[in-house]
C-alpha cells in the first residue's frame, strides 16, 4: 500500500496543478511480468522494428544508436521550453532544477547558464512531448513491450567546466536509482540536442556491461567536488576500454539500465544539451531496496522529497509511482 505521506503528497500535487489523478501504488510480483520473447534473445522483444543486426547489437553491447531520429524543429522547441523555464517565465510543480556544484558555490550566475540539469519535467507539455514522440516509442516498445511508462525525464545542460572537473558525470548504472524491475524491461532514450563529441563531454559507455549485475555505487573521491546524487560505480577501473558516443543533433541512443556509462568534462565554452527519458514496461513491479546497495540513493531521494514537499516517510517506491506517466497502452502495475 502507498503510505499516508504519499497520499498527502498526492493531495498537494493535485492542488498544485490538478493533473495527478492516476497515482497508484502497486507491488505486484515478478510472475505478473510476461516473458514471451524467444529464448535466444534476452534483452529485446520480437518486433519488426529492429533489424536483426540492431537486435544483436543491443543484445551484445547494451545500446543502439539511431541517427537523425528527432527533427531539428522539435529540438528547437525543446530548447525554447528550456529557456522559458530558466528565465522563470513558467513555474512547474515537481520540477527539480540542479546547478553544477562548483558554479553554485562560486559566482552568481543566473538563467540558463546556472542550470545544469532539469529533472521531472513530466508536467511541462513543451518538454514532455519528447517522451511521447512516436518515432521514439516505436523503438522503446522493442524493449518494454506495449504498456509504456515514462518514469524519469531529464534535460541535461552540461556547463563548460570551471576547472574543478565537476562537469564530469561518473561512471554509473542508472538502475542504481530505480525502485522497479525487471531491468530488461527498462530503457533510456537519450537524444543529442546539438553535436556532442569528446570535447564537450559526450556519453562514454562500457559495451557489454549490461550483462553484469548491479554494482555498488557511491560518491567518487574527486578533488574538485562532485554533484549531489552523482554516484559512481565503486572501484571503477579507469583503464577499462570504453566507447565515446559522438552524436549529431537529433541522434538518439537507447540503452539498458545496467550499461555502465558516464560523461567526460565539457572543455568547450558552450553548454552541451541533451534530452532524455527512462521508460519502463507498465507491467514492471516495485521493489523494496532496504538492505541492498541502493539504500544510499534511496535515503538521498527520500530526503530530497521531504525538503521539497515537507512530506515525511514517503517511500522510495512512492517517489517513482508519483512521477511515472503512462505514454502508451495500459497502466497495469507501476
Ligand atoms: C516526488 C519526489 C521527488 C524526488 C526527486 C528525485 C530526483 C532525482 C533522483 C533520480 C535520478 C534517476 C536517474 C539517473 C540519473 C543520474 C542523475 O542525474 S542523479 C541526480 C542528479 N542530482 C540531482 O538532481 C540532485 C537534485 N538536486 C538537488 O538536490 C538540489 O539541486 C541541490 C543540490 C540540493 C541544490 O539545490 P538548492 O538548495 O536549490 O541550491 P542552492 O540554494 O543554490 O544551494 C544550496 C546548497 O547546496 C549546494 N549545492 C548546490 N548545487 C549542488 C550540487 N549540484 N551538488 C552538491 N551541492 C550543491 C550549494 O553549494 C549550497 O551549499 P552551502 O554549503 O549551503 O553553500
Ligand atoms: N574514478 C572514477 N569513477 C567513476 N567514473 C570515472 C572516474 N574517472 C573518470 N570517470 C568517468 O569516466 C568517463 C570518462 O572520463 P574522462 O574525464 O576521462 O573523459 P574523456 O571523455 O575520456 O576525456 P579525455 O578525452 O580527457 O580522456 C566519464 O564519465 C568520467 O566521469
Ligand atoms: O551526461 C549526460 O548527459 C548523461 C548523464 C547520465 O548518465 C545521467 O544523468 O544518468
Ligand atoms: Fe545515467
Ligand atoms: Mg579522460
């Protein structure tokens, strides 16, 4: 059952914008998730969308890159919506606005240059439209099946590094942040909003790492500081072979939540932008992370929810159930 605190938060959110009617808790068991894909493929479903090569590539590497999937016109609209939010022309319930730690701690910067990341833009129509684009969902369905929830949304505006190297994102597995399973029915779509390359801090991935298990994550011991909640895999070996995903505007990478990835520092003068959404099958189920390696992030998220909404004892699962939005099919479980 969802806690009373969560019910209170639901009331608060309803009051704020009147659109949070379909929050529900569900803790269904693993059996409710169907596994009707052929035995030989573990990570992809049998659809006519992926070519056999793409399918094998995702199975082997844990990601596929689709070129030119989102139009320049759409990206321009997302950019405008982002600017409006940074200028505070619109107030958004639930939105998390993050600044780079070394920028927040030094100069007084305003507007777009102060914002490193927006999270939870599910109530911003001009941004959330990204998560509903049919050409994105077409691919997402190959991993999640027909009932699709948008669980986590981000617009990343990686700032020029201040010299403290805090613009880096440590190597991590996104599953560390998630209170739902199974992992194989979760996928991230990440779209470059401009050319991204090694110089401005493109994504860096460890191909095949999605075949491993969820690792222990913690703050890396970086001299110049580390952003709040930027946990990295513990004992990361910086000599491990990696792939830099250089992408053009509109190119989109779909990747598994166990794929180890991060991004390097931005050594240019520009703010490197990308927009992303984590999707899960609505048939997934919530898990209790107590006593697991995820307890550290769970505590941080609950603490943030408390400071943001003043609601105590909201569970980690509740924070996900409240933010998730159905984008296709039926909201069966999550
Ligand atoms: C319904 C529930 C909602 C819950 C929301 C949950 C959000 C995210 C979780 C899930 C992520 C899943 C997906 C995987 C993706 C991987 C990630 O990206 S992890 C997430 C990245 N991190 C965050 O988004 C952190 C969330 N942001 C914050 O908590 C706040 O922005 C803040 C860091 C607390 C700062 O906010 P605010 O208090 O408004 O800022 P200031 O007033 O400017 O500064 C106050 C204080 O905090 C220091 N500070 C500012 N920015 C940072 C920073 N980036 N890192 C560390 N510290 C920071 C600042 O210097 C001030 O400190 P001082 O000592 O008081 O001077
Ligand atoms: N100790 C560490 N723990 C976790 N992740 C790390 C660690 N050191 C580096 N990384 C991550 O590894 C990835 C690559 O880092 P790096 O800063 O070297 O960027 P790069 O793209 O390789 O740039 P360069 O061209 O300078 O080598 C980034 O995601 C970075 O945050
Ligand atoms: O640097 C980026 O754009 C992506 C960072 C990332 O992997 C994340 O936020 O989970
Ligand atoms: Fe990530
Ligand atoms: Mg390097």
